[in-house]
C-alpha cells in the first residue's frame, strides 16, 4: 500500500493520503487520547506517544505531533506503519460515534441567514481548508457572530487566526451582511 504524505501550513501537522476513502464523506477530529477511543485507528496513532491530534477527512488523515516531540523524520515512519497496518487489516475506522463538538443554538428566525452561511462554508471555505489538511465546521450563529470549529491541521496552525479573520470573516461579511464577527470555538 502506498500512502502519499503532504506538508500543511501547520508545521506540526502532516497530511497522509492512503489513496482510498477514509470516511464516508464526514470528518472526525480527535484532540485527546480519550476522544480517540471512538476510533481504533485514532487510538493507535495516539498510542505512538508523540501525537497530539488526529483528523479524518473523506480522503486523508492529518496527524499533529505533540509540542516538544521529536522531528517528523522518525514519527512519520511510525505513523505510516500504523496506517498501513490499519488499512491492510480491514479494521473499522470507528468503534463508537465520534463527538460532534460544541454547538450554539441558532435562533429559528435566523434560518435563512444560517442557510446562507452554511452554504458558503460548505462550497467556498471547506474545500480550500481541506487542501491544507483541515476542516472548518459550522457550530452556530448568534446576534451577528458566526461560531466555527477548526479541526485537523487548522486547529493549531499559526496562521489560523489570520485565516479566520481576514479570509473567512471577510467572505462571510461580504455575502451575508448580517454577519458582524466570526469566532473559533
């Protein structure tokens, strides 16, 4: 099995492309070993000891190394071994439902605005972010503020605040005038 490896804008995160589907179209983010218990693969990656985050997307897996851990040269080989073993064995990706993350209750009167926001995120933002090994998930809209969860390589990326404020916030404000602020949750 050949697994392609790509750098991401986050130097602590690498993207691994196994050349086959990883998920059924959904994403799953594991920021702790406890959360990773929902997935045998995520648990095995955290079991390497130098992993601080695992993210599954439809066609890739992002792995974030722990702060202060060894460089990617040795960890990359270990991650590739875990991935090859998992995909070769045919083991399931999940053993239980993954957490959906925090959510803000939307006001039913904002349904049309929320629909516009979600469509922009799904069609214009998420595909770009996926190319960098991460995801941005809508979590709510309240009084002009859009709440987004940054996952995968985006969760700890040094440029994530700039992307959120200068890129995503600008785009949403332009197309949806009711948006006044964008915040990460």
